[in-house]
């Protein structure tokens, strides 16, 4: 947690905060994090909530985020885990007068918290032959068709059970 706090502190203090407009990618990172942390706190999976904060901080550092609309909710997400740090960031760096604990918990936008594409590995007989990127709204049949096409490109068609059709392995999330 310490390295994550130092990273957030570095983002806010070194780069500063401004009223610039956040990019779509920065908004996606924030909303995915709000969704994950909110769910994890409700289910008492606190270690994975902290992990999500680490990942978001790393990704926002890569994007050199300075937008207030991103950093304010990020500070709120830290409040349950590092309350004194979050309060300092809230008051000194973000210039807020009221305490961070009096502000409503940030809400996420489902459209921004959902990936547009999903990358899946294609395996035949336990051996990985490639990956495919599919739209998150695609059906099971279209995902299997993409995997079959990948196997054809790699000349692995002969290894497919039944010759042509693929079925997702148990545990693979499909719609």
C-alpha cells in the first residue's frame, strides 16, 4: 500500500492538478476502478480492492493524468484504506474545504466500466495457438467462429475435435 500511496502522491504533487478534460482511456480506468473497489468493499475483499487501486494508479501514471475529474474520485477510493493520506490529498492538493468523508462515494458509469473488446486465448489440446480479440457483445457462436478461423490460419484445423466446431472450455466467460 505504501508504494501505491507514494505513486498517487507523486502524480498529484509532482504533476499537479488542473481542470483539463480527461481522455476516454483515463475515464475508463477510473470507472473500472470505482466499480471494482465498490464491489470488493461490499463483499469484504479488501486485498483485491487495494490491488485494483495499485493497478489504476500505475495506469494513470502512464497516462500522466492531471485532470481533477479523475484525481478527486481516486482520492475518495483511497479513503477507506488510507484515511489520513486521502484527507491530506483532498485538502492540500485538491483544495477542498469539506472533509473527504462528507462527500458521497463516487459512482461508476457502466458503459465506461465495461471493455469494448475481450482478448481470449485459443487452445487446442492444451496448447495455445493464438489469441483473438472479440467484441464484448458478441455471442458464443461468433466467438467460437473467430477461434476456428484462428486455428485455420495456424493450420491446426486437423487437431480440432469434430473437425470444424469449437466449444468454449468450462470456466470461460461467454455471453
